[in-house]
C-alpha cells in the first residue's frame, strides 16, 4: 500500500519522531558539506495551484541535494488547469514520477488525487492542512529546547489550516495546545474534537499564552481571503502577538510564524525579529524536514 503524507496523522508517532531526528541529522550533514544522494534518478512532480516561495525552493533544493530531480507544474502549463479529471491526472502522472507534491485549495481534491496515485503524494498545503510546516516547526523547537512532548504550545489567530495541523501535531507529538481565536474563527469542530483534552479554545490570547513554551501565529487573511482583510483586521485587532503576549508565557518560550509575516498586524516586529523567535530556523528547516520526509516515503 502506497504511503501518502496528506496530514500528520498519516504517519505513526514513532516514525514521525524519528523523522524529526533524521531532519536534524540531514541538516548537520548538509552544513558539513557531506554529499548524500539517496534519491539519485528519482523524480518529484510538484503541482502548484497556489503560489509559493518556501515550498517550491525547499522541495526543489531537497531533490537536487538528494541527487534527484523536481518538475514544477502549474495549472497554466498543464491539462490540470483545463479541467482534466483529477483521477486521470493522478493515474498518468504517478506512472511517470516517483512522488508527487501538491499545493492546492481543496483538501478533498488532494485526497482524490492520492486515492488514484500509485506513488506517494505529499500535501504541501491545502485550505484545511499544512503538515510540512509542522515538521519544520517541531524540528526548530527540538533543536532549541529538546523534545516538545509534554510542552504547552499556543496558537493565536485564525482557526485555519495551520491551526488544524497544530491540532494534529498535538496528538502526534504529545504536547498540549491552547488556541486563542476570535468568536466565529474557531477551527473545524470535528478536527478539534480529535485532540480531546489536548487542545483547548480561548477567546483571550493572554489567557491562552499563560505558561506556554511556544507561541505560533499566521496572517489574519490567508490566500483567497484578501477581500475579507479589513473585516479581519477589526476582528483580530486584539490578537497581535506582542512583547506583552510573550511576557505571560514561560521565560524561555519561543515564537514562530509560518511566513509570510505582516509586522504590525498578527505579530509585532519586536517579537518576530527578537531573540525568542525561531521563525527563521523553522523556515530553513522546511528544506531539512522535507528531505527527511522524502527519504522516508521513497526509501
């Protein structure tokens, strides 16, 4: 049976934890200049319905470092953008490449693609989940503070795809999650329910941040929500992560943001550019954690 990575729940807990340690090791190897090419002659097809900076560069670089190749596919350049059935595209593409990475809108479409693919499919972001970012975030926290198991993580902002993946991560990596979001912007109730008492909702960010070890946020309006920007700015006005927010967390708490960031909106410049921010480690770790993921799925 083909192993896909559509959410963090697709891979068992021991393998996920081993993947984080492997990502740290692969990062050390790359920094030391070691040549390691386990995916020589392997090809990753990369389907982008949504624009990207970090996702494209990290996956393409990962395949190059591993001795393989990546093909960039956008709807403008392929039959995917002209209404070819998802199942047909999946069957044909998976007969030619060794793995497929998809960054798209509808999670159901991604699931349908995976159901018809004969090779591993990786979720590089949908409107519902963003699991690759969580691998990078957990790696960054582990590098700075050790295991995230048993820690308290706070999500401040929209109950969006990142929030959903933090809920999944709480289950898989064994941390407690507090979620601070305005009324009406809560995460999907069914996804939240899967975490049981490991995830808790607050409507006040300072209450949620008390005793936290890691505080994470995202932009207030994600891709496709730009027309809601002004309303969201009003609704989220009290949800900016500031020095005051960090002050109620634990003294050694870290901050992270999946980027791109809007300083002065969801986070102050003081926090994201300060000494507690692991944002830039996590951004770089997209390369290393996805290398570990590709190695796991293809080897």
